């Protein structure tokens, strides 16, 4: 059983669009998840622009890869390092604490995540 940052069972992040490194709707991780896709974040226009400018266009669909493209309001499992980068730049998207994997605490302080909590 995977744990969230609250020490409880990890809750699903999103089934539509289907997210997660394993595309199981959860921000689960494992040895093959080099990017550590563990932060369940709710997309904002500001963050999507930031991510695109940083080289990771999350708003453009890529049908060949099964990626629908994201819009503000969608929930998505972000890489821990990208969320931290956005936090440091002042554009971090809101975080769903119960759906964010505990391993993110190796990259980000709990207080920083709580500052950006959403339900």
C-alpha cells in the first residue's frame, strides 16, 4: 500500500484525464519512474505556460502517445522536481495532499505543499 504525504493510503489523483506514471489514476512510483511523477497537482493556466516555456508542453495533445493535453482544472501527476521548480518560480499549481505520494518529501518540504493545498 502506497502512502500519501499525510501518512495515509494514497488516494487516486485523476481518472479523466487518466494520470500517473503507470496510467492507473494514482501518483504511484517505482524504480522505473525516473522522473518521480508523485505530485497530484491541479493545473492552472499560469503553470501550464510555465511548463511549456520550461520545455515540457503539457497543454498540447499528443494522440500517438495517448496524451490528451491538459487544461486548467485538470489533475495530473507531476514530477517532484518540476513542481519544486515551479514553486521556486512562484507559479506552483495547487496540490491534492491525499493523492500526493510520500516520496515527494525527499524533494519538497511538507509546509511548502500545505501552502498550495487544494481539495
